[in-house]
């Protein structure tokens, strides 16, 4: 085990120190008044994924015991979830994936049945809309925007595109025989609402946007929608999905700006601001948007997509990352917005291309992550700001997308790559490690 693997275990020790009294799950952060959560994004779902990865590496029975106990607590909570979103981050979609992975790894029927239950909730909440189906829910991020009216949401993070990726996962795993048909119906609606522009197709985060936020990247924009349609093309062979994905990629790259002196480019976070800000991570940066370009090149063999991907990676370097911080690369080291997300993408690129410079980028991200950590006895944690515009709101989180579980997942993955036995549970929104 390298120092990266040891750091991952120390991060798990921190997570374990936040176990809720009398519970099989963990508080979301180390504040004394913090409460446990169960979702993939912030809660026990993401910690379960880390435990499964570490168990696959070491075969230590106590790791599986903890994962099973947390999974059983989620099972007990499922009937109590009210007004839950369908989304892939904090909603039913995230639970489909976590429970589906528990079923896949353990072979235990109760987790498979629970994943099917969650899929049924997604199906029951679907509404016929235009040419297909969609989901109308309270607008996301009301705690930040103050807007919570009902909206149809399109994007990958909290909308229909993310649901499509969940349904494709369910189809691959045989969790639901009708999952692919529902994914195609959702895609019909997304094709219908895509906005044609001279530069290609674009999608806003939701219908009837109540504020200016045209985000072209992966989490809330056309890159994520295009990626979902591209993966649906892989599953069905339907040419219209591929054509839409290519159009989405053309639009996204039309919103890129030169960065640095080596041909780098970065796509702006929000088109509606006078001075563009460039994120670097998975949500609004190359580590997310680059997935669309990587997969387009794999499917089409067209070098324009490989060239565009090279430009985005060069943009990361042009911004001075990972060592330098910037407006779009703040005090955050997690899977969503920070170094762990870039590092994971670099490991994917290294695996798919065989290029050593990508492995070097992953190691540089890991070194920055370790330098930013705090250690307390045998525990390692990260105090960071989840939101760029709330830099003083610092937390040491336990979860996957914004906390110790996700950072530890990257560190153990890198440790496994260096040892020649990589372990990584790929989310539904991640490409396969090997192109096919």
C-alpha cells in the first residue's frame, strides 16, 4: 500500500469517528449538531461505495459488514422518504445505484428488490410531456436561489438526463426490464426541448428558467445532456441520439475560451456573466465535459473530439492547476468541484490512452489533496468550501461528492493503479474504463 492507500484508510477512520450514536450510518460532517443522511451525494450511500471498493482491495470482512449494515439502514428508511426527487445525486436515482451495487457485489436479493422499488418510484413520478416523458418537481437549489416553484428539470445532475443514465445502469444490471423504454421516452422529450442555435443544440437546466444561468457544461448544461444521449445511442444504436450529442458538443466548445500559452481552452461556467469564470472539476469543468468528448471520439473515431479534449486538459494546466487555485477552483478537493474529480478523470484518460502524463496529473492532484488535509491521530479530513460563492462556509464532510469518502475513493483508486490492481466503482455518469 502506498501513502495514498494509507491516506484513504485514514479518511475512513475520520468517517467512522462521525458515526451517529446507535446507527449504522454517519453524520454528514463533524459539526456536533450535524445529522446523518442517506443519499449518494452527501450521505451513507457514498460511504457504502468507498467501503465496497476498499473491501474489493483487501477482502477485510469488517468493511463489508459496515457496508451491509449501512445498506440495511437505507432499506429501513426507504418507506419514509416523502417528496423525494428522482435525481441521480440525492434522490431515487442515487439509491438505485447504491442498492444496485450492493446487490451486484453481494448477490443478496433484498438490495436488488430495493433498487427495483426505487426504480418504480421514478416510473410512477414520470409524466407524459410532449413527445415523451419528464419529471416536474420543486426547482432544485431553493436553499441557494430562494426559488422553489415546480419545474421540469433537464440536466444531468438533478434532472432527466441523469435519470436516463440511471435507467441505462438499471438496464445493464437487469434491474428492470422496462428501464430502457423509459430512458428512450425521456430522451424523446429532451430532443424536443433542446434549443437549436447557430453553434449547435443547447439545454438549460430547467424549463422556464427563473434566473439567468446558462451553464453549458456537464452538471447543468448541454454537455451532460449530450453525454446521456450518447450513452443511449450506445445502448440502442439510434443515430438521432448520436447526432444530438455531437451537436451539443459543438455548442459547448463554442463557449470555450483560450487559457494559457499551450493551446488550452476552458468552457465558461455561466454564459450570462460579464466576466467568465472557469471551473476545472467534474460539475462545470473539463473533468465532466471531457467525458462527452472522450466518448464521442471512442464512438465516432473523429479526431476533432480528441483535439477538443486535449484543449480542455491543456486548459487545466494553463490555469496552473492543480497546484494553483483560481476563482473556479477554490478551496475544494472533492469529487464534484475539486482535485479528486480531476484526478479521477486523469486516471480514466491514462487507462484509455496509456499516456503517462495523465497518470502524472493524477499524482499531482493527490499530492495537493494530501497537503490540504488535516490529521488527528489516525484520522485524515479535509475542511473545505462546497460552494464557490460561500468561501467562508467551511466543513469537514464525510460524504462522496463533497467530502472524505469521495476523496478517499480517488486515493485508493490511484493506489491500486500504481500497484497494478485498480479498483473503482464507476458511477452511471462515468465512461467505462476501457473503450468498447
